[in-house]
């Protein structure tokens, strides 16, 4: 991989975006431009602490931008020559989609369209974006392969699947390599406090009641953050070797689903 590049990471204050940026910034000859809207879906304080870590590196710069703000997004592209764009900006959470569906259409659909149109206009050669294992639904068998049947069952997973379809259709008119990543329940240091493992640990530490839905009888493929980041770095290297107008979807997971009651 040619590291003499400037990479844009959206959602850089989020769990995966932060972890990938921190990893890539180990290389002194790579520059990361990060954007995030710093919404309050979960602890903004945690997001700011992640940014504090990244800002210690002189090769990192940050801009508070929401992807729905297309003019501000275009300004960032005009000021930088990006070799790669990696999109982790999205409204996360399944249950929250029932409470605030507009936040999902704004960020995950309109924002994604704005980003991919800007990428096409500025002729970016490599685009990697986060999808989700939720596009498979909860149907067995586990583990899933990239060719498993898709069964999105909520607005969040539908928004992610729409991203995949849009990226695939746009890749036909873009001189670019486009990769979608279906992440399977990422956990680890600096993790999201709304995710199951972190919620359980916080409840235990604070001696609070932990709400376990469905008696813990459902399965999740928990994937450690460092393994996920290693996978992303390998994919960046992989697509560098590919020809233009290349599109593919990859699962980023542990491939060992575990019952939540067993995990606890």
C-alpha cells in the first residue's frame, strides 16, 4: 500500500473510525482528515476524548461536519486531494430507529448519497464504506457468508442495504474501487457504551440491573476491534492492487456466533 496518501475518514470520532485512524497514524507519511457531526446518540464526551487522542498526531486534522451539509463536505474535498475515502458516518442503533427514524434517513441515506456524489465528482479512486451484518437479519444458519440471503428487518438495516445497492449502481459510472464492509458486532477498548458487552460491564460496575432481551436466547458474532481494523487495513492493501471500477462486499466478523446467555 502506498502510504504517501491523504485519507478521509468520516465518522472519525466513532468507535471504528477512531480505531482505524489511530492505527493508520502510526505511519508518519500518511495524513488523515477526519469529519464527524458529534451527535449525542451516545456519550459526546467519549467522542471528544477519542478526538483528543487523534489530535496528538500532527498528521491528523478534524472538521465538525454532517454529511447532509453537502456544501461544507465539498469544501473539504476541494482543499484536499484524497487517495481514499472511508465512510463510517452513520446513525447507529436498531431500537433507536423506531424512536427517531428521520435521523436514519438523513444520515444513512441522504448523507451517504451526498458523499458518494462528491466522491464521483472529485474522481476519488478508492471508496470503502461501512455496512452491517444486520442486513442478514436474525435467520439461521450462522455464521453468514457474503452470499447468504439478505433479510433486513428494521430501518437501520434497510438503510445499510440501500447504501450497498447505491454504491454498487454508482460504481458502474465511477472510475473507482468500491468496497462495502458488513461489520459483525464490534467490541473492545473505546467501545460504544450502547453496545451489549459495554452496557453489561457498566451495569455490573455500577451495580445496576441489566436488561437482557429475549432471555439471552439470540446469537451475536462478537468481533474484537483490533481484528476488525486488521481486516480493514488488509482490504485497503487488497484494493490497491485491483483495477478500476471494482466493487465487492466483505464480511468483517469473527465467524463464531455465541448465545448471549452463554456470553454473560
